[in-house]
């Protein structure tokens, strides 16, 4: 992996996001709006809300991450800079990793920060909030990494948005199960650490596997 | 398209593909890659497709006869258990075909073989069909025995996710207009998917056991009557043969469409050869 390329792409993406701040805040706004629809949909019963809160927060985070994926490579692909980026030796993996890292910093981290607030809104007990926070902290990078594969595979396609959701969500199911399961385990009086350990293992696997897969998909898209 | 034209050069005589002389000329060079040539594959699949179809029909008739008339009524479940004869083969093939899809995708990726990609694409709809069949028959079976159409049991859930993986592959391949890119992108997705299948499966199993325990288990009898087993095996073979037949026919159509510019394909669809 090319460290200089990684840093350059990462910093550039952050700078671009900083110059379009409203756009960068859209995922977290979606996250809050979508999650607040659930009490309206299922009713305000605190018992029910407390039960479904971890799952609701996790599913909304999953959807927010997927919906913010299509623009990740789109602009660079459209103006040709992606092809130039991929020319440097060993750059594919570096670009993929930097893009995923930038996506997490811009849209994943705000989700993690907003999650305890949503947990409170949904009546989650105080002892479950840190677990939900940690599970999202471990889980949202997985979503950014897997979403990167989907974004690269669907680069430049007409229906890229829906396609990313369709092809990445099945792959993200383990993260959802262990992430939402961690908080639910606390609710059931169990330790959340097995869930969090498995989530950490998934994160390591995705860190190793997703950037090369994304790089391969990018090469297919620009060749 | 340029790549297919350059590889076409060594098959310059292929416009005489329908004459027995050409068949004889090709035969001495039978290697592992003989049928990786679209023209050769097209002829082979034209023979194997109908043969597999006939085998499938024969096994299906024998298996259905065994299953519906010879096999005894189950002591616990009564007549309803007979859906096992289609349910189990369908569930089995749904999983095997996904691995086959990923295998041919990987072959296409590493060997850069066009036929392998065509095969992967041809397998996907049949695999999805068997997944739907397994879910559907399982649902029909679950209603009288479990009292519900659906439970979020680990097996049912993982089969449903398998269906999503098939749908994702087919949607991605269909959405990309450029054939070469569609092949490779689909192959990458299939390979990523097959790596994930064990992870998904175990996560679903653990999710299920962590949460609700085994409230419902397969109410299967301990010892199957030998006629039941024979009927199930016959229908499994029928499903295998059907899958082969349909995949050959579909791959043949895909190849003909892709090689539409090549000499052998033109000769094949020329008016003088119609009806062959």
C-alpha cells in the first residue's frame, strides 16, 4: 500500500467535505429523521421502544451508510481523476482504504456520536448506551469498507444507489446481528463482550479484505 | 469485442462448423480447453442440454412415483411430509449452485475465460429459482407442521439471505451494459459473496441461538424408510439434471448472443442453416 497516496486522498476528501458542509451532514440528518419515524410508526409504548431501540439505531445507521455511498467515487470517476489516481504503483488499495477512511470520518463518526442521543430518545437504559456507542464505533467502519466495494462495483451505473443497497446489505448482516445484539445482550443480563469481540473480528477481516476487493472493482470500472 | 475477434483468428475454419469434416478436424485436439472455445461449447451444449433434460424427466417421473405412491405415510406428520421430496433437493441445489457460480466466476477471473463468465451468468437464475423453491416449499411444509408460514429460524434466514445474494448478483450483472465489465464485476461480487457465506451462516445461527433458543426444530423422523430415501435421491438427481440442462441451454443462448459477430455464429443463423 502506498502511504503517501493514502494520506493525500484522505486529506483531499476531508477538505472537499469541509467545503460542502451541509452535504456532509446529510447522512446524520437522515439517521436522526429515519430513527425518529419508528416511535411514530410502532407507537410510543416505552417497553416496545426500549426493546427495538438497538436494532432501530443499527438499521438506520446501516441505511445511512449505504445511502451516502454512491457519491464516494462518482465525482472522481466523472472527471477522470480516479483513473489518474490508480496509475501510481500500489495505489489501488491505498485509494480504496483512504476513501473508506474518509467516508467513515465524514459520515460514520457523526452517526456514532449521534447514536447515544437516539438511544435516549428511544428510551434505552443508561447502561446500554455505552455498549451501543462501542458497537457502532466498531461497526460503522465495517459499513464504510463494505460499502466501498459496492460503490466501486456500481461506479457510473444508472441505478447505483439501489444497487449498492441490494448487494451490500446481505454482506453487512453479520455486522448488524452482532452490533444490535451487543446492546440487546446487556438488556438480557448477559455480557456484551462476545458480540463486541466478533464485531472486532469482522472489522479486522474487512480491513484486510475490503480494500483489495474495492481496488479490483475500481480497476474493472475504469479499464 | 476486440478480444473476441482476435481469438477468433485461430477458428478461421469455423464457418464450416456444421459439416462433419470440421468436427473431425477439431476432435484430435481435445484438451482441457477444447470446450472453452465458444463454438465448441455451443455444439457440446446443444447435445448435452436435451440429454440432461431427458434424464431429468426420467428421474423426476421415477422419483415422483416412488415419493407419491410407493413411500409410506409418515407416522408423525402424515401425508404432508411428502413435500420433503422436492424441498430437500431444492435447498441442496440452491447452495451448490451458488458455489458453482462463484467457482466459474473465479475461473473466469483467473483464466480470463469467456465461457466461464457465461456459465456463471447462466447458473444464477437457476440457483435463484431453487432458492425460491426451497423457501416456498419450506413455507408450505411449515404451515401444517409448525403452524406458521415463516419463522426466523437460522436455516430459513440463511436461505433467504442466499436469495438476496443471488438477486444482488443478477441485478448487478443486468445493470452494467458493457459485457466485459458486467462479467468481471459480477465475478468479484460472487467471490466476495462466497467468502461471506460461512460468516453469514454462523452469525445467523448464533443470532438465533442467542436470542430465542430452539423453539421450533425440524420435526423430522429419526430413521427414514428406504423408499423415502430412494425417492429423495431420485428427485435430487432429477434436479441436478434439470439444472445442468437449463444451464447448458441458457449458456448456449448467451454464447450465441455474445459471439453474434463471429463467423461460426453467423454461419449458424444464416438462412441456409435454419431448421438445424
